[in-house]
């Protein structure tokens, strides 16, 4: 048809006719499917391909008897059976059923199209003896130009990357990945790209070829449990083991940190103005990373503050520290007035109580931090000066809140006087300021006032009987009097043993 037309132009016109005919036929089919409800499947697409093929060879000027046309149509139509078998046994049975790997519909279409293209080239070459024409078509970037012009280099790279991700499955929807310096959750995996969402609600659309070409850090494989790290610098004067104990307690009690595997603390560097420690902790779903980091750092500040461990300022910074608006003497006076109201300390003189308060420690506890924990050993009591705290006990595997403490309340007396394990957990409801009276200070006071031992024993015995419900009646029986004497003697022995008096 175009014998007078130059060969390069004829190749280009043939390619355009092939593509235009194929897509016009497809558009007509899609119109009939969506507007008229006509069901069109693989055979229709194959018919579009054959129609485009015959339009292209007519334009190119290839002439052949009708038997060749019938044979070519039969071969092209039989290709539909091959594609159907591949869809059934390779994509459906092997990948999706056996390997549980979903294969995108676009991949099936691409593989089917490649098979049809190979068969088309075979028919052209051997059915129509068009080797010379094919060489000219390929040399003129005919078929290659069709493929690259239709898809584009980046598009095919994304498709190949998507195929690799779908088959190898390095991550799935819901996993948290580290992409460069950002952490994000996988929201969608399609044939071209992976869509992610950060903790800030920002969506990232990254082509699959970039995902494949870079290191993929999956924080949720094989399970959601994974380790994270936080670094803290403290002054050189603090002994490392003391700092490690403080950081371990601060991280272990933070909300969201898993109990197993346990928190670990490492000394990692001697920097210019601080010793650097690294807290390694384990968490579950990575979506809570901001909250957990905040809880750990908050606990670290309060724990280091209580232990007198300082997080240093850089040497280049001029730090001017001003005295607190509320002097320590006022806190001690407040604690002294509270202890005077406690029956357990009635036997102590004002001078002894004043000594007790002056030797006590003042500590801060942040919201949610445990001041004492049920079952843990203890040898001190606490006076709540400011703030509020919740008291809870464990029963049948659940935690039950039994009381709320406010400013002026005392707790932990039994551990101070007898060394018994803590009978409940007291957790700060907000920022709390407490005074802690320890065993060494109490022992010093009791050595100076040995007569207090008997008074304390009687009070402890009375509290125990009240707890057991023995002293509910106004009049006591001889058995109750005898039991109280036994309890008093027992507590007196325990007090002397505990304080080595």
C-alpha cells in the first residue's frame, strides 16, 4: 500500500496503526461493557489484537493467501488457552493458594500480553515469511518503541519492583518500615508503588523500584516485638552502675515498654561533657513510638532527679541556677506537722521528729510512675506533701484500685518498721512531691528512744487485729486480749530484730 513511502516512515505508520486499532477496539469494548452491560473477556481482547495485527500487515504491505490468515488466527486464538492455564496453575494455584502470595491483576495482564506478542512475532516470521520486514521493523524501533512508548522506563521498573515485592513479600500492609530516616506504616502495595503513612499522618508514595533498590528495615517481621534505643548523658561524677540501675528502673516502669525481653542499659561513650548511656527497650506496635519515648524520657528525668544524678548542660552553655521559690525548710515543717498527727510517732519528741524529718529525702514522682510496687522489698515510708496518688492491689490476675491518697497522707509504715514487702502499689496520679523516711534514720531515732518500741508494737498489733476484723465489737473477750498480747510480743521481737536493737 505504501511502496513509495520510505521504509522508516512505513515502520512508524505500521506501529501507529497497530496501537491505534488495538486501543480503539478496546475502548469500544469498554463502552459496551459499562454502558450496555455486555460481558467481554479474554477472547474479545484477543480479537482486538488480531484485528490490530491484520490492520498492521495490510498497511505494511504483506500479502498472503487465505490459508495463512486462517492458520494465523487459529494460532493466536489458541494462545488464549495457554494464558488461561498460566493464570490457573501458576498465578492462582502456586502463588496465591500454595505460597499465599497475592498476584496483582496488572501483572497477569503484562505476562499475557508478552505471550501474545511472542506468538504474534512467530506468526509474522513463519506464517507470512516476513523476516526481512521484521528486521526493518525492529531496526526502526518498531516493537521496542511500542513497548517503551506505552509504558516508559520508570513505569516498567516500578512494575518489576512490584513483582519482586509481591513474590518475596519483604513487608505487608500494616507493617512499620524504616525508610531512610523516617518511620512509616505500610498502607497499600500496588503494582507501581508502596504507600506509607507516618505518625504525623503524612502519606508517602514510593515507587517499588526504589523500595527494592534500598535496604528495607521491617520493624514488624517476624513479629511486632522489636527493640528501640534512647541515649542519655549524665555527669562524670556519677558511678556507672548507679546510673544504670536508675535508667533501668525508669525505662522498665514506662507505659508501653514490654516486660520481656527485659530492658538493658549500656555505657556507650565518654563524650566531651557527659558519659553517654544507651537504653535498649522492647515494644510492640510501632505506632506508639512517640508516646513510649516520651514516657521513658519523663521517667528518666524524675528518677535521676530523685537519685541526685544530674544531666549536664553543655560546657559551652552558661547556666544560671536560681534557688527554688519554696525553701526546703517549709517542706520539712509541713512534714513535721503531718507526722505529729500519726499515732505511730506519738511516742517521739519534737526534737526526735525534727531529726527524722531533716534526715529524710525529698523526691519527685511523675504522673503514672510507681512510688512503691506491690510485693517488692522495702524499708522506708513516705509522706505525700503535694499531689495525689492511687493505691491498687492485684487480685486474681487483675489490678483493683482501693484508695486515693492526697497531700498529708502517709504510706509504707509497715515496711519501714518491720521490713515486710509492700502490700500494695502506689502510683502517682499527677506530679507528686514526697518525703521518704528510711530505715537507717528510723533506727537512729529508736536507739535514742527504746521505750517507743513497746508503744509501736502495741499500735501495730492493734492495726493487724482491726484489719482481721477482730476489734469490731466495743467489748473485747479474753481471747481477743490474749491474741493482742501475742501480736504485740511478735511485733516487738520483729522490731528489735529488724533494727538490730
